[in-house]
C-alpha cells in the first residue's frame, strides 16, 4: 500500500478518521470542564500531554503534506482531501485552543520537543524549496557565497531545532 492508496482509503472510509479527530477535541473540552484550575497537576498535565501528541503529530504531518503538495507537486486547492489535509489541522488548532484555556503549554510535559520538530521540518522544507527553485540558477549565475550563507543559516536553524528535541 502506498501513501496515495492510504489517502484514497481514508477518503472512501472516513468514519474512523472523523471519530478520531472529533474525539480528541471533545476529550480536551471534557478535561477543561472537569480539570479547571488543576491543569498543571498530575494526572491532568499527562492527559493534556497525551492529547497534544495525539493531535499534533497528524496535524504537523498534514501541514507538511500540504506544503509539499502545494509547493512541489503544484496541487490545485480544489483537489484538497478534507479528511487527510484539512481535518487534522482543524482538530489540532481546536484541541490546542481548548487546552490553552486551562493550562500553559510550558507546563505540559514534552511540549518543547514538538516545537523543535516543527523547527526542523520548517528548515528542511525551506531548504528543499530553495534547492528546487535555484537548482539551475545556482550553477550558472547565483553567487556561491549567498548559497554558503543560506546553507549555514539553515544548518544553525536545524541544529537549534535538533537540540530542542533531544537536548
């Protein structure tokens, strides 16, 4: 099964995906109601950490997929798959909003590692886009010192993101 086959299957059988991405914000809403003023204490902070990871990883993947499809594949916006490209992002935003109403993100265990992951993905996508856009120009008329400065900058950004994840 390829990734395209998986997205086609999700589009044809959306019940589990809908349940998953509706249940997580609903659980965050219930935690907000029942755990008011206790979001920084266990077990609420671990529940919030679980909800953040359950919704952030598919959401980050969907954002990365959208950037790839729109920048590299030139996919028209009218061909966007709502279940695999829009629903995870909407669920992530709604869940983060619900969690943020009760607890500060710095108090959630492991939340800093997600920001590092986002930094690494952003730097790598920017680097891939830069390479794609300047491939021919880089070898013919683009000054090499600009390429070197850009590479060092992206390396520093990736290193900073990597240290946020594993440091």
